[in-house]
C-alpha cells in the first residue's frame, strides 16, 4: 500500500466537497443555527408559554355554582386564580373547549367546617392537554388550601396548633453536580446534535465519492488508473472520516459558543422564563478533559460510520438512490434522541456501552452529566474502532465486487 496515492485520493475527495460551496457553507453554518434553537430557543419558549399559562385566569365551568361556599369561591376568584362560569353539563363544556376545566359540585353542597363527612369535588380536565394540567394543578392547590384552612380553624377551636397536622415534613435538597444541572432535562439533545453532525458531514462525502462518481462516470477512470482498489478505498475512507471529524469540531464549537451566550440570550425572555429555561438545561459544563473525551467519542463514531456509509453508497446506482439508502442511518439519530429522554431509567453496563451508536450516544449523555468514567469511555472507543474495522472490510468487499460497482 502506497500512502502517497491514498493521500491523493483523500485530498481529491475533500477538495471536491469543499468546492461545493453550498454544501460546505451548510456544514459550517447549520450547527451554529440549530444548536441555539434546540438548546436555548425551545427551553425559553416552553418556559415563557408555561409561565404565561400559570398567570392567566382560566375559565372554569361549575355546575351548582350557587352551592360553592363563599370562602372557597373567594380563593378561586382571587388574584392569580380562575374565572368561574355556570354550566349545565361540565363534561361537554370541557370537551368542546368552552371552558378550560370544570367543577361538579354535589347536590348536598360543600363543607364549610371540618369534622363533617368528606365530600368529593370532581375536577374535569383533559389529561392529555398540557395547558389543562396547569389549571388542574391550580384548582387542586386552591381546593387543598381551602380544606387545610377548615382543618386549621377546627384545630384552633380545640386549642391545637396547625403543626398538629404535620409533625414531620420532608424537604428535598438538590444533590446534582454542576454538569448535571447544566445538562438538565434537555441534555439528550446534545448527543442527538453531535450524531446528526457526524452523519450529515460523512454522508455528504460518502455519497459524492461513490454514487456521485458513478453518475459522473469518473469511477471507471479511477479504477483503471495505476492504483489499487484498497488504496482508493482507504483514500475515500480517509476523506469521509476527516470531513466527519470537521463536522464534530464545528458542532462542539457551536456547543461552546451557545453555552457561553446562554445567559445573555435567555435574559431577553425575562427573569422568569430565563430561570425555568436554565433548569431545563441543554448546556455543556465540561472542562478540558471532558471536551477531549467528547472529541474522542466523536472521532471513533466518525470512523465507524465512514465505512458503513461508503459500503451502503457503493451499492447505490445514483446519488438520489444513495440518499434513499441512508435514510435508515439518519433515523438512528432521531430514534436515539427519543430513547435518551428516558436515559435515567436505562441500566448501564459494559455490554450496553459496546453497542454501536447506541452505546456512544448514551456515553455522551453520561459525559454531559458528569457520570462517564474512564473505563466505560475505553469500552465505547474500543467497540467503535472494532466496528470501524468491520465496516471498512464490508466497504472493501463491495468495492472489489464488479456486480456491486457496475450493477444495472
């Protein structure tokens, strides 16, 4: 094997890709556009809309409005409360959207003092409606406060303090590390964006250097030149891997800049929304060692996917067909991000970390949250390198097959 020829092929493929200004510009700019949208825009939007829903006075339908005690009605209609509206059928009123929620007051009315029989007050809401969950929590909180007020009044009449109700109270204390707090609930987006950058960058070169050359008729010229097919394949693998590595570096740069600018950008949405958005997370809080580990995982994933993408694209007869074949590979990043939302429930083990792609995205998630050890990092990288060799052999097998290269 002659390294000079391998490098010539690598340089040719990279130069061809960079000359496509639109693709190169997209590879550079998209991470800096998508990363702030996903990691800052979505949390801020959720925080702002949910905060607005909390302060909004929702309309609550009531059957038997006249049977609500004055004390409870005062709490319901107080500032930050709800607007009561008499309705005949609360179920239809909620289902049709006339009211946000409804109360069904029993025919016997509601208690005005503790010590009587417990009365059930039905709260009708749509459980699948996220906005309805806000008014549901608000109503349950107000009704609970009214019930407690009656009990405290009863205890006072008996000469007992309100502390009689709660001799023991639990207090939750946040035990998260700085990395876990920065990652937050949206930490799963970080491995998704990184994997998406790797696949997008690698696919650009892989499709053009295989199916694209078939369409242009330049692959036949390359095959009859004084260079072995192994050298051609290694050159193409090198180009795909290097461009994927470029995508990793651009995406990590986008993470760093987005994290640095997050206080300024979130501040534009107001203090309330900014506080909620920070709790939702989606930021990186890694030191030099953490970024080095992230880069190491990204490089090993890029090497593994390069051989797979070339093997798949070699089988395609045209550029468009190659893009169709790559859809399942691209869906892996989407499905992995969906699964990572439940990452805290997944039992970690060396076997899990050794699974291609899945082990890597879980490893990145653990790294973001400061929970990935050096041993598991080595398992991830070693597994990726082993599969990189296997996918490279698969690509070489396809590259040596005339039936694959020149099939009709």
